[in-house]
């Protein structure tokens, strides 16, 4: 996209707690120009600037970009490849298509680390926001105790974010690929890229928690609690234990995802012309996958299978 001059769409938080969209230059996404010889990509790697904030190991993230000229770590990026439409929107009109997003606990950890880094020199201000409510919680593992404080926790987290809006950075890359309805046929305009900021991503679980009237802690509510506990511990102690928080504050059956959000719920955040008409055509796939690379794809993955079984994409009859 950088090569052909199309900017990915950046989803970021504004001072009304709304997710807005604007273009983001690829060099601002990766931290260096995309074709720079000094831009190196490390996959499933640790982002070293966050090590000082965590007790124990921090989870690896999908992509870390590094400036090889000075070994500076530039960005830590989660990657979520999503199909458009999903099962909840495939029967709707095309302008209401959207994608499901599945969020892992490690993603919430990286949101916490990113916000903590923004407050590295301002921990007292962070503590002043969180302590009035978080200090009242005597047992963070007790669902019955914590549910009564959830509304106040959400208000405090919003205040935490509002104070550092200028510090939000890209965190999650969401490439979308579009099919014709629920079929296994790629749409003519089929590829685009959305980038969620760390602050913008919080809306996926904070907004859901705000809407809920349940007295049972949902997965989105749990993500709110995880984030608050991480930031509160950091404000008090200068570090927090991410694995201990996500493994002990469970409030129900344990599994490997924080939560998922369907296309009907992602649509209000992502809706735009690029969602209805992705800007990269399927004919560009032959310029993206080079040197017979399609022969190394894994057919058990849906997008891989579609590409492998559409040889005409590569000029093969």
C-alpha cells in the first residue's frame, strides 16, 4: 500500500471517546520508511522497551519493527487478518458488511504496557486517577465484590486515556479480505488495511462493558478489570505482573481468548467506503505474492485455500 500510495486507515480515540478514522503513512506505522534498508521485521518477538514495566516475561507479539542502524525497537504490532463479511453480516446489504475480531489476553497486556509507558514519567498522576476506586477493591479475584465497582473503574480508565490522547500509537493491524457474500470467491476489490491505536482498541471492550447491565462478569468486563489492575499496579509499584493478572482474574471458565466481537459490533467503528469497497483489487495479489510463493501457502487456512485454488490470479490458466 505504501508503494502504490494508499494510506491504511487509522482508527484512533478522540476526546469524546469516539473512534475516528484518518489515513496513516506506512512510515508512521512501521517507524521508518517501508523501503528503508534499516527497517527490519521480527516476527513473534519481544518488544524490549516494555521489559522494564513487567514482572516476569512479557508475551511475544506478532511483529516488532527495528531500526537496524541503531538497534532501536520502533513498533510492537498485533496482526489480525479478518474476512469481510463475517457470519453475522454476510446476509446484510454490502454497506453493512464487517469483520469479526478475536482478541487474545496478550493483546490486552500490550494495551496495558503501551499506556503504562505513556505514564512512565507521570505515575503519580495515574495513581491519583485510579487509587480512589481501585484501593477500595480488597479482593480482585472476587467477582461479587468487583462487579459493584465496574462503572467507576470504567470512568477512571476513560480519564486515564483522556489525559494522554496525544500519546496513542498504532497497536493492531487488521488487514481485511473480502469475498462475494459467504462464498469462497474473492471480490474484485478485496484487500484493505485498518490500523487500531492502543487507545482506540479499548473501545471494543470498554464500550461493550458500558452497555452491559449484567451482574455476571462478561469477557469484555474482564478485559476492563485486567487493564485497570495492570495500570493500578504500575502506578503504585512501577511494574505489573501481566501473566499473573490474566491467569488469576478469570471469573469463569478459562480459555485462550480475551473476547470476540462480531461484525455487527465492529461495523460502527470501521464503517467507511474502504470497508464497502476495499481499495486494493484482487489483481494486485500477483504483485504481493511473488516468486511462486502461493505454492507454499497452507490450504487449511481459508484465505490460503482461496488463493491456491484461484491460479488465474497469477496468470495461470
